[in-house]
C-alpha cells in the first residue's frame, strides 16, 4: 500500500514544482505600459476586495454549518454509544471544514493568478499570438493544477488519518464514509463562491452592456463606461474563483463516492479498489501537465485548434496510463476462481474519456459561431429582440437532447461492462460507472486550465482596449478572447457531463450508506418505491427546487444589475465630460455597488438548497430522500444544459453580428442581439454553473445527514 501513497504524494509534489515553474514564468513577463498597469491594478483591487468580503460571509456560514453537522451526526449516531457518536461527528466535522478551506484556497489561487496573468497576456501580445497564448494558458494551468492537487492531497491525507493506512480492514472500509464531509465542505463553499461570483459578474456585465451599448451607443469595454472595470473584475470572481471551487468539489466528491463504492468490492480488490480513484486522479494530473506543455500556435493558426490538440494529447496519455492502472489495481479472482476481466473495466474508463470528448463536441456545436444554432439565432435578430429570445430558448431546449442521450449511453455501457467484468457480484455495474467517472475527470486539470484561460484573455482584451493599444495588439487579444469564450462554454459542458456521471455515482453511494445504517449487507438491494406518497412528494419537491433555485439566481442578477444601471446613468448625467473623454468615471463606485449587491443576493438561493434536502429526509425518510436526490439530479442536469448552451449561443450570436454579419455593429439586429445576450448572461454564468454545484451538493449533503433521516 505504501508504494501507492508514495505515488500520490509524489504527484502532488510534482504538481507543486510545476506550479512554481509556471508562476515564475508568468511573473517574469513584461507588464506593459503605465496605462495598462493602472487598469490591471484597478481590476486586481476590485477582485481582491470582493473575494475578501465574500469569503468572510462564506466563513461565517461554514462555521454555522459545522456546528449543525457535529450536532446532527452526534444525535444521529447516539444509538451506537456516546463515545462512538462523538468521534464520528467530530471526524466528519473536521473533514467538512478541511474541504471548505481547501475549496476556498483553490478558488483564491485561481483568481490571484488570473488577475496577474491578464496584464502580462495583454503586454505579451506585442510579441505575437503564441506568446500571449502561452502566458494565458500557463496562468490557467496554475489553477488547474492547484485545484486537482489540493483535492487529491486533502482526500488522501484524511483517508490515511481516518485509518486508511492502518492495515485494519474495518478501519479501511469505514474511512471513505467519514471523509464524505470533505466533499460536502468543498460543495458548500463552491455553491456560494460560484453563485456569488456569478451574480457579480453578470450584474456588472448586464449593467455595462445595457447602458453602454444600447443606451449610450459606445463599444464594449469602452473606458468611458463606469461599469467596465466591474465587468472585468467579474470575469475573475465568477469564472476563476467560482469555477475553481466548482471543479475542486467535483474531483473531491467523485473521488469519495467512488471510494465508498469500492468498499462493496473489498472481498475482490481489497484496499486497491478503494484507492483506485486517487491513483487514477494522480496520473491524470501528470497527463494534463504534459498536454499543457504541448500547446503551441502559429500566428496564422486558430488558437482553439492548438488548445484542442493539447486536450487530445492529454486524453490519449490518460487512456494509455489508465490501462496499466486498471490492470495493476483491479485484477483479482472471483469466488469461482475465475479471473476478473480487467479489459472490460478498462473499457469503463475509456467510456468516460470518450464522453468528455463528446461533451466538448456537442457544446462546441451549440455555442460556436461556425455552426447552425448560433447562426440561426443571429439571423433571427434581424426581426427584433422578440424573435431572438424565442429562437434562443428553443435552441437551448434542443441542446439538452444529445447530451442526455450520450450520458445515458455512457452510464449503460459502463454499468454493463462492470457487470460483465465481475459476473454475479453486487455493485459491479455501479463500480463500472465509478471507473467511467474517473476516466472523464482524468483530464480535469487540463480542462480547468482552458477554462481559466477564458477570463484571462477576456481581461487582456479589455486592458488593451481601455489603454488604447495599437490595432495589431488588439487584433491578437481579440482572437484569444474569442477563443476564450469558446473554452469557457466547453468547460461548462464538460462540468455538467461529469456532474451527471458523478451524481449517479453519489446516488449509489447514498444507497450504500443507507444499507449500513439499516444493518444490511452491501450486496443487498435497497429499493426506492416511487409509488409511495412520501417518495413521490419528495421527488416532486426535488424537481421544484431546481426551478426555484434557478429563478432566485437569475432574479438576483436582475436586481443587482439595476443598481449598476442606475449608477452608470447617474455618472453619465452628473459627471460632465465622460462621453467626451475629458473626465474619468468613478469605477470604484460601481465595483463597490456590485460587490454589496452580489453578496446580499447569494444567501437566499444557497440556504434554500441546503435546507430542503435535510428537511425532506427528516420529515419523509431515507427512501423519500433517495427520490428527492434522484429527481433533483435529473432535473438539474437538464436545466443546466439548457441554461449553459442557450446562454452561450445567445452570447456568440451577438458576437457574430459584431463581426459584420446580419447588419453588423450598431444595427437593429445588433441591438436585438445585445438583448438576447443580456438574457443569456445569467443563464450561462450564474444559474447554469451554480446548478453543477447544486446537484453534487445535494448528493454530499444527504450522505452527511443520512443518520438523521427517519
């Protein structure tokens, strides 16, 4: 066992060394002229002020949740004896606060590096496309490696601390259930980080667009717009800090869920079946590091092509490595002395990797300016905002079909491969889906690097625009910005796909925990009867929560945006010379207004999500909670796909018009496109990404509080 732990910690050290190299590479780059530096400093100050205030709020909520978790698990386990109940409650509490802290750190790292990379990417554009791309991608890579390495380090260390290295089979099998608090802590912070950041970024964006583009008729990121700095700050607090915490909790929760399922197969694989997810994640980080350093682009090439090449290389390396990891760790003999078919288990991993590719392709199809959906929406703008909204909503709804079909095929294939590899073994199919989830998330570090690349290039474009950089530099940053918009959309598709696989996995882990509490063997069945009134009601509530949460998140953006719009209008009216460029807007005032509005608005949706499943489980029971969990997952995945893809398509339809199609900038079609983009902004950057977190948060939440359910 020690050799595997050495591999895991060795990869964490390699990740740390790679991060040090990347940070040094970024900070030795040129920081541009004084005008660029002033704009970058304003963005940095706004982003750091927001995250400081946000984390203070999240910290208070986390401490309150910690107290509730300890008391709930103590009273939920009191039948086992006071000492055992207190020990269990404290260990779950420690895991929770550790997960929350690591999630917050990962989000902070992502944002800190991003606000220091944007200036250097803008200045680096003077030396050509590849130089600017290298700075932006390496800045994103710091986030990707920090998030995945911190997740791996936290789960592994807690597993060891809770008996995973003791050699005692009982302690080894109990450890994954005790560290589920780590996943809940990560989900708890991720929900508020993603939700608060999403409200901030879209409130600023909507306010800046509606007053700047539509009312004043000035370009995007024009320095005369008082909300433009708040908009650039929002790219960091939403897409960097928020998404960093989001994917941190994805990797943590899915690792723990797979480890819990590995306990059921302990008679066959022993501790290797429990440790497999951690080892697979470790080698996925190595593959991602290699893929990142393979990205190169020529000035005449499409930068997206270079990024896709790096993703392809990462995926191929993962497929090769996973074969040997599966063969080494998931081989063994069945009760009839036949050998486990590890090739079929490897097939499960390959299914996961391929599903990641499919999601990237589908998301690209529905959100790229080169394909039918976006062109159809852009053309509809010629007849006004109404037809644009109708077409955009229909495209968003259509975009849910293919992802659901491929998720279903992947779950079915992985489940059947697992059953065929381990014939007659209970939970074999479920473990097959766990392996598929590990396969899909094996590229997580690289995908997160691409995601953070997006806001870095967006900020770089804003800095060059506001500083009055030469046209050739702005052309480079515009190309990277367009590429970054695509990578952000692809990452959201990847995130919701992995969330769908993960929640099926976590749902199965919940059923295993229920069996333990009821004193049943893990190879028995726990049925969920949807014909029972309690189960039907809980399922109904689960579907409703997805819509209610999305509603509160979108409305929060609207309310916060109103503050921005009123402030921008006030400054245009009361500060003479802004439109002529002879007076400077009060950027800090807009940043402060959006910060206060976002933090105020994020609390209610978060409390709704956290309180509802606990109340359902306590009042209606364990079986009803399973129904709630299942339907929330299904409705949440479909709603997230609709919001992400519909919003992304609206955004790029506007950009397609701005490139000169269907009337170009300042045409009636362009105004309609701005309205559609305004509607799509809270869809794709607030409610949609927050739903990724919601469906995993509900899963980890039910696992933590299951002992309280009647």
